[in-house]
């Protein structure tokens, strides 16, 4: 009597490489978005001329 053992399917080599590179969304993280927002506010405030823009 012979036993036949089925081989598992080979793994996808591209999937392993993608996990190693932490593949995923190309968007910024939430911390980076907050930091960029704060920078934009500071730059906008720095550009305002206090003599010209004050009431």
C-alpha cells in the first residue's frame, strides 16, 4: 500500500517581498498629517504682515 502526500502550494515570492518592505497605502500616517498641518499654519501666520492685516 502506497501513501501519497500532497505537497502544499508554493508560496508567492512577491507577497513575502512586499511584507518585508511594509507595502501598503501611499498616504501619510496620521502623525505626519498633523505635523504637516501645523507647519502650514505656522507658515501662513509667518507670511502675514502684522501692520497690514491687523484691524
